[in-house]
């Protein structure tokens, strides 16, 4: 009886060792494409294995909704990868990013609604967005608005609590002093 059990166990072990292991195709494809292709759109490098909708979100100032609107206007499938895009597709995407007003993208998707200087809605992307945000903060500080004063003092601007985490740091426990 013991001999039969041992032979069954050995057969089971042999079958387990002889089974071909499934290949992890997801990582394999990712490595092949990522090693060779990096696409530059709006002064941002995007790895070629990313899906187009998620890859566009890597550009500063482009959200999920705005990237979907870009793809819909330019008639590109969101299932494609960035590496699969042709030169014409990339030019079309860059043109839509530069002037979304011409392609009738809804105004609620823009990140700069009614600019105080020009009184027009626009969409700003990349390093320009950093500059504009910095200029806005400087303007608030200069006119001494409530938000500008909070920025000057280095405090929270949007109404968060101050009892804990006063100036952005973690809460610190008090150190016990030993008495002699």
C-alpha cells in the first residue's frame, strides 16, 4: 500500500515539474517597446508602452477628461499605445493641445477660465502652466488678498486645519525630560 502511495506522489511531482510555465506576456511586451520608443509631445517625454489616454495625462496640465476630449476630436483610439502613433497623429494631438478652442472642446475642460489679464478662457500646458501659477500667486501677494497673505506666511491657503500639521510638517511628539 505504501509503495502505491509513493508511486502516485512521484507521478504527481513529475507532472508538476514537466508543466510548461506560462509566460508573462504583459511585462515582456512592455520591456520590448519601452527600451526602444520614447515619444515627445508638448515638450514632455512619454514612454511608448503607455496607452494614449494615460500617456497624455503625463503632460502637466492635461487631465483624464481633457485627454479623452483630445482623442475624440483627433479621431484616435484610446486603446492604442503611444509608440503606435504615426507622425500625423502626433502632430494632430499637438495642434489640439495648442489651440483647443479651434476644435470646439468644451470650455469647462480648460484649466484657465477667464484669465484676469485677457478675460478669455484658455488651456495652458507644461512649463507655461508653472509660470502662470507662479504669477498668480505673486499677484495675490502684491494685492494683499487673503490667499496672498496666507501664501506669504507659509500657512494653508484653502481652509485646511492648522491645529495639527501647522506648516506642512508632520506632527511632532513632545520629548520627555528626565528629572534628576
